[in-house]
């Protein structure tokens, strides 16, 4: 949903302006997050992560998607279960070392000019 080439296609090839691209992103982000929130709400046995007592593939995909959603201005407050999972994940070393800004090739800035 937040893939640059899809956004460029919507804007450049289909002639959508930035407002239309943002609306498209908000729509699909909202549908995906709402579906996962509902799925988590319907679990027979609540767990600290999406589907287990340990992070799994769903958690690995959820955390960067939530980060992208924030970057794109998507409101995440309607998804308290997803936010709770995220809070648990981001405290773990594996998630902290996987953050883009923790990578050795992440562009460093010297701050404001």
C-alpha cells in the first residue's frame, strides 16, 4: 500500500493528484488495519502479540506498516489492539535492531543547516 512505485503509478500514470493518492492510501490502510483489529478482537485466547505469546510473521509485517502509516499521516487511534501489540514489539531487541535508522547504511544527517 505504501510502496513508492504504486504511489507513482497512481499519480503519474493515472493522473491522480497528491490528494487522490493520499485518499487511496488512507482507504486501503484503514481497511487493512480494521480487518486485523477485528481479527485480534475475535481471538479465542488473547495473546500479547498478534497470534501468540511470541512475535510471529504478522507482527513482523505489522510494525513497519504502522510506521509507514504514521509517516503518511494515517490515524492509528481506532486500532487499540494493534497499538498494544506494537508497544510490546518495539521493546524487543530484534525489533529495535531492525529499525531503518539502526541500519549501517541509513542516511545520517548532521541536523538542521
